[in-house]
């Protein structure tokens, strides 16, 4: 069934205008709301036709707004306001999104086409007849042409910062209208297949005194170059490989700073359990014992097309291929709180193996068995304690730490054990 058919069915059931239902349904579906959930949201909004959609929404504090509400009126302070370009029906549309807060809490909002307000951080606004939908399990306000915005002369005692200024370590996927001051540590220009064909972007790594995060600039700015210190206004944060990623758009303001932003040289040291429970981290340091070297380690073969590891000459994406030799280690790290798989690239693997790729090939030929390479690696690292720094991803396949450094621990095991015991007691 097409979107038009769904809208017609809804309009008939609810006894409301089809064009308005179609517009609302398009907005929700375009914002990645599943069709069934979008239709349920509109049924709540229009009251299943029992009130003809004319019921007056109740005024609520933010902590009282729930996904069971259809429309509400709230009075709140605008914390952030960011713009984003979306596409539906072959046309570009600009939406605003951010967060609002009152004395009881904060809530995300999206302002769609037709919303007459101009929300600016620091304003206190009353939003009458604001729609409510569920987003990522939480209620979110949807502001459209039926929402009545009014700037009010009222001071609210909120417990949140206004303006979106943040340190990198405090960012989370879904943040919008964010401002950061950072140093560009890595920057690379790429050409990708975008929604409008080939698109040039910038990608790399940003740093500040709190940490490091990856970034993408979808509308390359000249000020963003390796080594530059810049202020990025009106950015948004997405998830990339399990960790937050800063996104710069055509609406972002990029300003070169006349000072150098300091960047920490250290990654946060966490227990494995803390790191895994975070859901993913771009730069983290873990310490523990290597208890096993997993299958798929040592001398392996990769697909020459996509770089994936192949089995018996077969790539999952490209079928039968002639593999290219490589070195890799997948070591299970255990600190007593949880386990994680540390993945070492060819350079780190060569160090723990004690030889390069040619040495590994010769070793395997002499033994007539590739497994001897993994066995030597296992003999050298299993049972020893290591400090591993890298990027952590957590998904249905488990927790994997792509290592940038892998070094034998030189701190006192007794001291760290005591720290872990204290953590377990808290």
C-alpha cells in the first residue's frame, strides 16, 4: 500500500482532511518512523475521529509528557536549535531540531515545514498544540502548522546549559544544535555516492582537552584542515561504528580560532564492563589479561575487492576470489569485569609475532600449516597482561576493540585489583 493509500484510509477513518493527514504522515515516515507507528501517532493526534481533532490539548510539564499523549501545550526554554536538510518526494526541505527544558526536565523537538515560530536558544516559549511522537523510546515534540508558538516573558529555573556548547566527551548520538571548539587532528577529502550522486566530503578526527571523536563535513569548509583550531556551530551528532560522530552541514558556521585548542594525549581508562556498557567509544584504553587468541588470527587472506577476510577462497560479497595474505590478531582481553576482543592490525600483529608478512609466509611454508603463525602469537601473549587503546564497537556480534596501541602492562597488578574490588563494592 502506498503512502497516499495509507493517508486516504486514515483520513476516512478519522474524519479529517486528507491533505493534512498526508502531510503529517509524510513528515513522520521521512523521519524514519515506521509506517504502523506513524499511523498510530496520527490516530492519537486526531483522537480516532471521536473529537474530530478539535480537542484542546492540556498544559503539561515536560516530565509529564508521554508517548501516550497526542497533543500537549508546554512552556519551556529553548536549549538548542539546529537546522538539517531532508528530502522527500524529490524535494529538499529544511527542518529545525533541538531540545527544550523546564524545571522538571528536557525533551527533544522537531519543527517541520509550516511551523511559524523561530526558536532561538535562551527564549522562553509556550508551544500550544504541539504533537507528540515516540522517538528512540522517548517522547518528542513535533511542531507543525497546527502548533501555536509564543515567546513569553517568564523566567524558568532550569538545570541545563543553554546554547549547546559542549566538550567532545559529553556528546551523544542524537544531540542537535551543538557548538564545539576543537583542533582538527586528521582530515581527508573523499568522494562518496550521495543522494544526489557523487558528493565530496571531508572526514577525519577532532580533538579537545576532553577527548577525540570522528567527524564528517558534508559541505566542505575551507577552515577545516589538519592542524587548524576551529569553532563549529550548529552541528549534530550521529552514531558511527557504535560511537558518537560530529556532523558539519551547510548550515554549520565554521570559525577559525586565534588560539590553539589543547588536545589530551590520553584516552580515558575504563574497566571492560564500563566500556562495553557505554555501547561504543571512539578512543578508550583498557587493561587486562589475554586469555585466548581467537580463530581467524595469524596469517589470513583478504578479498582484493573489499578487504574482508575470506574462507576457502570465498568472499561473502564477491564469491570466489584469489585472496591476498595479511596478518591479524583477535585476542580476548579479560579484566575480571568482562571480556572484549582486541583486534590487532598487520603492524601490531607483526610486533607480537616477531616478524613481518614474508616471515609468516615462510614459517607457514616450512611447517606446511598456516596455523603455526597464530600458535606462535598465542604462545607469546596469552597469559600476559596488556594495556590496549583503540576504538570500541558493541553490537549483536559482541564487543570489539580495534587497537591503535597494544603494550604489555607495566603498572602494579595488585593496585589495579584493589581498584576493581572497590568498584565492585560501589
